[in-house]
C-alpha cells in the first residue's frame, strides 16, 4: 500500500521519469500500431523490432557513444533496411510474406546478438547500457532518454495528425487511394518511418521480443469496441497507457520483476477481456444474442401452437392444458417453463394450473407469427419454386426472423394473398 | 424434372449450407443420373462451388444430406475423383507434373506406404491421356494455365473413380486445351463415367452438357438440358436478385440466427 | 589475418567437433520441419511456437528439478501445441485477425515465461540471456575448460542425434501426408485425410524440436534454423526431395560457418549461425536470379 502511494504520488523523480517515458512510449506505439494492425502488418512490426538491434550495435561500434540519438539513428537505418528487404523478397522472389518476415526477423536479430556479444567481449568500453534495447529497462530511464522519446512521440503524433485522412484511407482501402491519385508510395514511406521510430522507443520499455505486443494488443483490444477509427485509437492509447503504468508500478514495487513482461501480461488481459466482453461483437454478447434468439423462437412456437389449437374452432382465449401444447410440439421441461414465464411477462398469455390461455395481445402476436409463416411459404412456392414438401421446415426457421419491414415487402410482392400453399387462411391483423 | 427411372449417381436432400454464417444454399434437393455429362450453372455467388464442396464433404451443411450411389460419401470416397479450382493451389510448390499426378494414387489407407509399381503405371497412363507425358519432369509453376488444368485432370484420372467432380475446369484455359479436355470427358462418358462440372460460362454450357443443374441459392431447375435451358428458367436464375431473400440472409448473418432450430420436433 | 584464421583452424579440437556436430544435427532437424512450415505459409506460427514453449520449459523444469529431462520435453511440447490451439481459438472464436492472434498469443506466453523465470530464479538456473540465445554463447572461449562444458558436449550431442532420428522418421513416414496436405489441402481431405491431424502432428514436432534446440541456440534463434535453410533451398529446388536435402546442406553450411565466425568475432555462436543463414540465403537468392530471372519466366505454349 505504501508502495502504491509512493509510486502514484509521483514524488520520486525516478518515478516521474519512468511514468513520463511510459506515457510517450504508449502513445506512439499504440498509435502507430493501430494503423499497422488495420493493414494486417502487425508481424512486420515484430520483424522490424528485431531488426533494430544490429543498427544499434553498429552505431555504437562506429561512434563509441551511447547517446540515444546516435543509437536511434542506427536503429532507424537498420529498421528501414529490414522493411526494404521484406518488401523486396515478397515482390521479387518466390518467397512468401510470412517467410520473408520470419527470415528477416531471425537473421537481423541473430546479427544483432552476434554484434552485441562481440562488443561485450572486446574493449569497447562500457557497453552495458546496450542491454536495455534487448530486454527493455523501463525502470532505469534517464532524462536524455525521456527527451528523445518525447520528441519522437511529438513527431509521430504531429504527422499522424496532419496526414490523418490520408493514413485512414490508405489503411482501409489502398486500391481506392491509388485510384484517386494519392501519393501512396510517399505516404507508405512516411508510415513506415513512423513505425520504425515508434518501435525504436518502444523496445526500450519492453525489449525487442515483446515489442510486437505493444503494437498489436492495444489495437486488437480497442477495435472491437467501436467502428470509428479515432475512437479506436484513443481506446488503444488508453489501454497501452494503463498497462504500462501498472507494469512500471509492479516493477517499482518488486525490484526483481522485469517491467516489459508485466506490461505485456496486463495488455493481453485487456485484449482478452475486450474480445470476451465488448458489446455486440464480443464473445459473450454473441452468446447472449443467441440465447435471446432461442427464447424468441421458443416463445413464438408456443404462441403458434396455441393458435393452431384454436384455429379450426375460431374460438380463441380458451384454457389449454400444457400437454396439449406438448402434443403439438415437443419442448423440454426447462425450455417450456422459461418460455412460458417470458410469455407471461409480456402479457401474451395467462398462466394457470398446468394450463395457459392466450391474452388479446397474445392472440395478435400469435396471428403475426402464423401469418409470417404462411406468407413465407407462399414466397418460397411462388418466387423460389420450392417443392411443397420443403417449404414448411424452411418457414419454421424464417418466420422468426422476418421483420415488419420485410413483412410489408412480402405482402407487396405477393399481392396480399389470402391463402397459403396448404390452403390455410393467412390471418391478417384487422 | 424428368420422370424416367435411372440409376442415381448422386442424390442431394434438403441441403442448406452457410458460408460465414450466411446461408448460401437453401434447401437444395435434386438427383443426378449416372453416365452423363452434367453441368452446374448459375450466376456468381449462387453457391455452385459451395455445393460441390459440400458434396465432397469439405463443408458441413446446416441441414440435409448427400448420397452417392445410395451411400454416404465416407463409404464411397475411393470411387470419386475430385478436381478443385486451379487457383486453390500455390503453383510455386516444389513438385513436378508427375509428382502431382501420383497424388491421385494417395489414399487414407496407403498414406504411410510407398507407391506401388501399379500406382506408377497408372500415373503414367493418366498423363498420356491428357497428352502431357513429355512434361512429366516439368516444375508445375512453369506450366501454362491450360497445362496446369490438364495436370489436375490427369490426377483425377489416376484416382480411377466412377464419378468425377470438377470445379470450374475451363476457367483461364485456352481454346485448344478446352477442346482437348472436352474430348476426354466425352470419352469418359462413353465408358460409363459420370462427370459433374461446376461451369462458369452459360454460353458453352448447352453445348457441352447433357444434363444441367441451374442454381441460384436455391434450385431453379435440374434435368436434361432441353428442359432446363428454357427462357423462363434462365430468367428466373439470372434475372435480378431476390431482394427479400438476400435481406433475410443478411439478417441471419448479422443476428447470428440459427439456420435450423436445434432440438425441436414438431408433431402434426 | 590469414595467420589468425589458421590459428583458429589449428585450434579445432574435440570440443569444437562436439559443438559443431550438435549444431549441425539441430539445424538439420529444424530445417526438415521448417520446409513444411515455409510451404504451408506458417513460418510465423513456427516463430510463435518457439517463443511460446518458454513457460512450459520453466514449469517442467520446476517440476522435474532438472533442465534436461523428458518432463521438460513433454512440458514444452504441450505448450507448443497449446499455443497453436490458442491461436486457432482466438482467430476463429474471438474473431481476431490471424496475424494479431499469433502476435498476442506468443508475446503473452513468452512474457509469462520470463516472469516465471524471475519468480523462481532460485530454484532454476535459467536467465533471460540464456533463454534468448542459448548458454553456449555466453562462455564461448571458456567452454572447453569448464568441467560441465565437457560433459555438456556428449549429452547435448546425444539429444540432438536422437532428435534428428525422430524427425527423419517423421518426415519419411509422413512424407506423402505432409506433401499432399501442404500442396492441396482440399484434395487431401477429399481422399479422406484429416487436415487437422497432420497440422497438429507438425506443430507437435516443431514444439519438440524447439525445446531440444533451446540449449544450442536459445528459443528465439530456433526460428533462424527453422526458416533460413528451408527458404534458401526453396529458391533453388524444383521438387520436394531435393528441397529437403538441400535444406540440410544449407543447415550444415550455416552451422559450420557460423561457428567459426563466432570464434573469430568472439561473439554468440547462436547469433553467428543465425547471421550465416542469412548469408547463405543471400547467395541462394543471387544464384536463383542468375538461373531464372523471375520477371522473365517464359511459359511454354500449351
């Protein structure tokens, strides 16, 4: 608890640095990552992250300095080279996209490791700080680092702001952008540069291997909540920021704990929760919708059964025993009970002792479903040439789906028929 | 449909199939006779390839079933020869013509064993039938479209089935190859084989086939070509969309409605 | 320069032979399986599996008390298959696009592995560096002086040898099945094969190989061995048997040249081998361009 207060009161200047650094990194990675996600280039980002390593090592070897700007320059160059190579391989050789990504990723990374270990074993002076690119050492960022991150983030946010419309079109509909004469090559060049820049800062928080998570997870988590790109980006940023703060906090409190992996674990948690719980497209929403569909189907089927029991006699609103209904259509006990409850709640039936009867409103509703069934059978027969022994089972499904709007269209198209293919009367609402 | 009695090669009952949660085939019901050249035609998106794949057992139907010579597909797999769409394969794959044709001799039962001399002989004969024997060592990526199609057909021939199912075998193929393939099919028919082809081109369909299945999400017609290829039937299949039907399809997909009610049985 | 090289050559001793042989066997095993990953366009899934096995290794290590045991192998294999199942579920059920499903799954599993290592650092002697690029890399010069180093040689060699035999058996027995499901899955299903079975068999083998390679090159650089030699051979092969054989050749070349490069630069052997896979790939690429420029492939008449 003390640690919590210590951390989040931001009194410790180290904490302030870390938090600021995390802020910048989360913003740039999730922003750039959202576009990469939409273009299905998430794994390219992974390869680029691994490819920064040799550039950093060489920059250090050539300059002898660990000035972040020098190292960023080296990273930028090797990052860019990796993008060019992947592109070349896919376009000018038999090699397919996934192989080119994996190849560039592993070779560049191997080269980076080779150079890093070479540096370690030779007399290049103090080179221990290079490790932070490999694993991320969010907990030990310096002021110079923060300045670099801040500037990079500023550049990225500014450029995305300026070219927002273009980037959006490029991501959603590349061919169209080309067709209307947008300079797609130049824009792609710009987007790639921003990608490499963002990754260069990001790997210092979470390390090379886990960088992909900073790019992909926020976008994957955010997309399912909204159809709007700007909202998606904001949500992604939110998830990224939150996760990196918690991750930093954990690493602050438990000194041995590495920051990067915790950020990734928390981010993934958000992603999974979003995929499960988001409204409309989330897994649980879909399941709920399916349950609602089932309930609708079952309740409407009961109403139909009641209607059929009374149809010939033209005397509605009589009590019917439950087993009479079960004779018409088999339900399992639980389904029947739940459906009856629902029907009663809607005041479509009146519940009695092992018996039910339709209410006025219920009769209207039952009539509607029966009408839809018979109208649909007419449609199948007249417009789709279905054979008479096929129409019933089809109508059994579709009667539950037809909306009032489609009903109107059906009546119009069929000319308000009076009887269905089985010569039963089609009951209209009078 | 015709009233003649005939030995049935294929029977499809009440088949409803969805793709991406949207129904693509509605309650399809038809029978096909043996020993004929049969074309499955219909506009784009009418479900032709879906139908073929469902017959082959590559897709699961929401309802209904398929019988081949009166049996389920599982029992008669070794009597069926299948030619998938040419674009379904990556032609950069490291294989030569003979490698692909030999695959026609692969079966579940012998997948772990080496091919026999007999298998190799059959492969050679199949290549001869499509006139590609001198190309046996050619890498498949170096072939023209027509040659690639012929390789696929040679593979199907190597399967030595009674019933051939082919998915758009004439797409992107030059005229000479098309003629050659057609001749081959006619020869197969004369030997009593049944050939069922999803065909993309209405104009040549009448010329090529004896029987036709006219499809547009639901069955429009099935029978000898003279009965199917009428103005009314073609108009029905090709003329304009069934807007109500497609709206329903969209609703089913968006609301994730079940295509068939599960676990109910109705008593009339 | 020549003198230095000679010096290294004459210093080749039994330890070098052990290390190189182990590396060669591991590259051959990875390469043979990698061929099918490349052909099935699943190179990145292979990458994912090689990261995902980490928590499995750690947990099994905790459980069994030692790093080199059957438990570790089984633990990692389970996790490798679990990872590919997870990717499928996230892609199909949660409806996330495939590349993101892969990315999210392997980063999470790898992060989990690193956290576990930190949590249990007292009970198990794995550390982050070792995980990344194998233990050999950390003490290249001292390897043959360390007591454990000398013992390490033969055991790792036996494991690598055994692994190679298993992979060879798998690929020869399963040759037709792997070939047909990689080339034309629909056709394979139509003759009664189960695409799913062959898929998971392959995934299981890749997981096993990843674990065994863990010691030589670290979990991460396994990807280089899975993909590099196979990709190089892919450019130059017309048929599958040749592709498989050539992959082994490239694997051997990468291992041997990588080892000596590492010695020369005093750097990580794993890193050097991975770098060399890139070098040989580039040569192969150039060679393939000379043989047949891609944009000018002439199609014979029909």
